[in-house]
C-alpha cells in the first residue's frame, strides 16, 4: 500500500536537503550553478529522482553532472541523516528538460507573433471580396417586398387548386354501398 502524501512530503524534504548540502558541503570545482527543480520518490520510498538545471553551456552541464554523480554518496547519507526514514532512498540525478522546453515554446511564440504581424500588414491594404457593407438597407427591403408579393400570388393559386381537389374527394366518399356500409371513404 503506497501513501502518496508521505512520498510527496519525503520528496519535498529530499529536495531541500540536497539543495542545502550542495550549497554548504560540496566543494567540487566542477559543480556549476546547479538548481534543484523537482524531486520524485517512488511509492515504496526506495528510489528518489532529483531533477536539476545548470546555468551555462553544454561543457558546464556535463561537468556538473559528473560532480553530482561523484557526490551521490555524501548526498544520500545526508538525506538519510536528516529525514530519519528506515531505508534511505537511492538518488538518481536527471537533467531537467524544462529550460529547453521553455526555449522551444518561446521560439514558437516568436514565429507566431511574426506570422500575425505579417497577416496584420497584409490586412491593412486588403479589399472586401464582396460589398463593403453586406447588410441590407431600407431601400433594399422595398425591392424585396415587391418580389415577395409576386411569389405570394403564385402560391395562392396553388392553394386554391388543392382546395378544389379536397372538395371532390369528400363528395365521392359519402356514397353508401349495397351492403349498408359506407363505401369508398377513407379515414385519416
């Protein structure tokens, strides 16, 4: 049974202990400007992954990674001493990809801003594809009303023809057959 709240508390405590120990006790000249960004502990509290970033170029990142690997034993013993857990978790240091992801997102946003600016510039000189004002005006409504009146007259003639057909059907359905029942009537 794993207790995620306990694992989260232990991960936070490990992050603080590792950061303080790196700042106070580790005097490796290879160690650059290291920032501990996050720590994650497995559910059984046996393994801890420490995420870090290094300010500098690739050479300084590689040197700091080597310094962290060589200081892993000192850091683990300090974590065990300050946390008081029965089994001190093993530490694994992983370079955090957050700055690279942030740089990629910044580049994509810059490209999107440039594309938006280009669209904005082309829109300033653009002309409408149709009329400049696509909405109807009162003068247009008078012309549309005349067309509607003509259409309404044609529809009225068709309605009169339908009424005539309905009257003929009602007249034929009222005759009685020889057996006394109504013949030819249909019920709706």
